């Protein structure tokens, strides 16, 4: 079954709201094994909506609408579909009774326009709305399926998950659904990862392999259609083993989590603690780590030292590293090491990461934008330091430096270096 | 000019990411006075992409693409458009030089697939990419305009705001364009602000008044169409004066900047310095402040104290506040005051903000999720403390606590309290 999602609402075209419904429905349809080929957004305009239906009808056999089922004049979806199909409109008595009783319970008088929310396209199956008033519609007309769902996410989501999904499964019959495995990578870019897997990607058929980048990390989704989880696991196993073998230096999780989640989990398992000494990342690494619930158990804290005075006073970085002719300066391997070691000793943590560099926009200490040093002090081991030359804007440099520092820590934690 | 936005990417159709680009572009096009009639999402499939172009070509005279300009095999947008237009592909030498130099600066060897990111549809105007590698494309073919922008928001947004918008203005000619003033507010929610301005919003015609919330702050855009900036200023003046008069306790900027930018600018003007002592926000306030270029002049640094040990050792919070029966605990007004005063004294800064609280997901110290204390120590003044009970998830609580702390500092800096 090939689906198209049609979101109806001028507020989407004006950019007043984000179309999160399209994502929710896409994911939900994928889980049912239904391929979404297009998403469309059209305004509250009957003529253009009918044109959109006509186009979608040519290229899909399931049209899922959200929005335009409400009480106001610009709620047109039901009318437009009825007109397109040459059908009438009928009242759904139970929905009407619910609306009337809701109004009397609130002590308000019934507003006539609300009657619209109890209407169905002639012959449609009603879809229950547990969190609002507008009844949903489901129709199969000559093999093309139509689902009409409300626009507000808190009404749309339960209606899709309950009545709409059940109705779709009936239409699909005992078919196969899509099962996916997600692999997450750090320390490598999207093109570098694709290079490692290029033959697998080129020859992919079933399972499919889709790489993508997000928020400073790279992910791969490996997918196949199967009747159940067991069959899916069997079909995915070979591809997953091959990918794992080639990417073990970078593969930090087999679920959709950021590397900071893996770090917090691993530190917790190993009962080890972390502190941070940040300069150019300005607290971003702390912020990432503390995003993870439970991080308080392993993350003692961190110090953001933006001034040289703070580096000396709080971290004990020697003045001769920072100031005076011939000093390596704040942006140097020596300072990164001193920051990490000073932080670790002061807090008596098992690990301390330090990051110092120039995130831009201008050169600092005559060091180029993008030059970053990362230090990793570990109890009982020699401190490591890595020099990076990153490109991009200030936020991009900071994010990549932060993620790279977590990658170095992950390597140490998992015995990869 | 009627526009259609075409987002290209199978990850959108699978629901792996939300199409925030469509919102950003819709809003940006509206500001240029361009109406968006449709948004379409299509996967990484050349045949379907060409069909989508063909449909859009019938119903729009500006096609704005995002996605599919990257280095990998499934990045097809440029090729699809060239094929649709019957044009060739040409190398943009400056973009190629930039890619090669980026690789050599990183010390990595050039990966051949990256060459793709320097390609243009024959005859296209290149659009500079300041935050990534893929060059954008702008074409006007027989009165239909095509813009090819990258998919990652951090590359797409600056390219649209800079080169693409400038190119679109050229295509539009000296028509009346939309001029807007942006007002930014902190310390008040969207509905609270709307209450203050409800009569203006109800009666608006020209200028229009549009409030919206973003990233823990509230903004109002006041817009009018005018031939030039001078005429626009004349038309906007009355409305702006009225809004300023009603909202002066909250209005921190008359441009689209976050409150941390106003804080850094004001501290710089006043030659005063700031330090931070964060617990539940975990470095978020430091991260926000250091996002602003030039923050190093006024922000000395901060300490993230997640453990009680760090609070005592690094900030000098007395043990009797934190531990033992009857102690107020880490999440208390007393500890917030001690953290702020300890931080300020240790770094000898003019201001120190402290934030301690429970961001969830579980109760801590028997304190409810969302309970947050903010302390503000200032040289020569009594330390202030504020108690908040915030709602929402962990990230929402952290963000609102961080923004609220900056609002308190802004009030002090500008003599509002």
C-alpha cells in the first residue's frame, strides 16, 4: 500500500506551526508496513484541496488527511472529499449526542457550528475521538482508502493509534510490517561511513540500508518487512553482523540514542565518575550529559573557564602556560592537559575531559578559527590530548568539538584505546 | 509570486525527522511577501522527484527545494532538476577549492564523493554556504524560479537568509515588500503577552501584529508593506510606541536576538562581569551565554555542581545546608544564595547567577519535579532569590529555568529591580 499524507491548514503554509503530524503519521504508517511516498500541505481552500486529492489519487492508494474537521468556516476537508467523490454528507448520531452533552455539562448553550464536527462523508466508518469533538472518517472507495483525522495532535494521535490503525490493518489483511534496526556512530562523518559500507549500500535490496546525519552524529537504519520480530531478526542478522564488523571503532549504540546516553550508561555500569573542564564549548558538554536522566550518579560537575584567571584559579593551570612571551597559550595541548588533570585532581573523579579552542568568529591568540584541543585525564593512566581543526560556524565547531570529546571518552571507557 | 516548498528526503517520509525547514521557509517567504500555496515532501527517488517538480511547475512560479545536495548516492535533487530542465551540470570552482582546503586543513584525504557538493545546474547562480560544504543553486528559467538549498537546518537557514533572499528580492523587483519590526520579550508567556495587547491584536489591519513563542521566549512581529524602509518606519511607528508602552517590563530587544545576546551586550557596555553556578540546568546557561560571539569579554566562567561534594568544594556551600536532618538541602533558597555568593566571591565577578532545582523526571530530596531556585549575587547589593514551580518535561524545565535566570539578571542590569 502506498500512502500520501495531506495536511490541511493555512497556518502550516504561513509557517506558524510545524507539521509534526506528518512525522507522527509517517512513523506510524511505516510501522504498519505502509510506504509513504509523499507528504503534501495545502491551505484551507476547497479548490486547491480538491486538486491535491486528485493528484494524490493518481500516485497513492491511501490518502491520510489531517486538519480541517473543526467547526469553523475554513474547515473544509470533509466537504472537499465528499465533493470529489460525488457523495453526500450524513450526520453521525452518537457523535452529535456527545457534542450536545458536552455543551450541557459545561453549562454552555450549544453552538450550531459544532454540528459540523459530527458529520461523515456518506458511507464512511466513524473513527472515535477520545480527546476532542470532531469524528474521524475512514472510507474505501474502489480500492482507494481515505482517512480523515483531526488537525490538533492531541486528537489526531490517539485516533490514529486506535480506530484508524485498526481499520488500516483490516484493509491490509494479514500482511507483513516493516522492522528496523538503528545503529548510531560517532567519530566518523556521513561520507566516511558510507565509504566503509559503499558496496553494501550499492547492492542493498532487502534489508535496505539508509545512512543519515543528525546533530553531530551519524545513524544507519537497516530495515526489512517481516511477519513478526523473529523473522525480522533472522532477515536482518547477516547485514547487521557485516556492518558491525566494519564499523566497530565508531558504533556506540544499536538504538536511537545520542552518545551522551551511552556514556552515562557505561559510566554507571562501571561505577566511574566524570568531571568536565570546558573553555570554547562553554558548558555544552555538561549540558549534553545532564540532558540524560540519571546523569547525576556519575557526573559530579564541571567548570567552564572562559577567562585565564578562572583557568588558573579553578583548575590550577600554571600561569606560565597561559601568559607571557613564548607561552603556549590557552589554546594549546599543554593547557588542555593541565585543565583535564587539574579538574580530575580537584574533584577526585575517575575521568576529566577538557576542551579548549577557538570557536570563532575571529582568530584568538593568533590561533585560527576551528583549532581545538581535547584533553582526557583518567585515574591511573597518562593523560591523552587530541588536536582538531574543525570547520563551520561557531555553533557547528562547538557541537563537533563537544561530540568529539565524548567520542574520545567512549573509546577509553570501552577499551578501544 | 506563488511558491511551493519541496523537501527531499526519505528520512522525512519515514518520520525520522520533522520537516522544520518547511516552517522556516514558509515564514521567510511570507516576510518577503511571497505566498506559499503548497509544501511537498518526496523521497530520495529521481523519478518521483521529477514528477513532483512537474506538478509544482504547473501550480507555482517559485520552487524552493531543501535536501539532496549532499555527497552521497541518494542526494539527487540537483541531478533531477537538471534532467527535468534538460540542462547539464557544471563545477563551481570556488566551492571545490573550499572543499579541498577543508579536507587538507583537517589532515584528511579528499573523498571523491564530496566533489558533488561543488556542482551547479548549468547556468545557476551559486548560493554561498557559510556553515557547510554543499553550494546552493538559484535559477530563473522562463519566469519560473528554482532555489536549491541544503537539507541540514544549520546550513539551510543562513543560506536562505543571506544569498537566497537577496536573489529572490532581485527577482521580485522594486515592488512593495514586507517590512517588519521584531520585538522580543522575556519573563512573560505568549498568552500573558496577548492579554496585554488583546485590543491591538483584535483590531489589527495594517500593520499586522503576530505573536509567537520560540525557545523559551516570546516574540511579536509587526509588519506592513511599503516601498522603502522610511515609509515602513512611518507606518509602523504608532503601533510600536503603543506596544512598548504596555510591555516595558518584558521587552528586552527590538530585533530577533535571544536574551543572552542582550545580556552580553549590556554587560559589555557597563564593563561588568558575570559568573554562573549551575546545578539542575547542567551548564545550559553557560552554553547559552557562550553562544554569543564576544561573550569572553564579560563571562569569566561557570561551575556546574551536580554533586553536593562539588557544591561544597568549588562553591563553598556549607555542609549544614546540604546534609543532615533538618538541612534545607541542595534544592533550597538557602543553597541558591550560597551558590551565587560563593561563585561571585571566588571569581570576584560583578554578578553571579545560581540555579538549583529538580528538572525531573523523578522527585529528588522529596522536592517535586519543576521546583527551581534562582539566586542572583551582585557586587554591593543584597543577593536576590526567586522560587519557581515550572511544568513540562526535563528539557522544558531546564530551558525555562535558564531563561528565567537571564531575565532576572536583565532586570538588575537595566535597573528594573
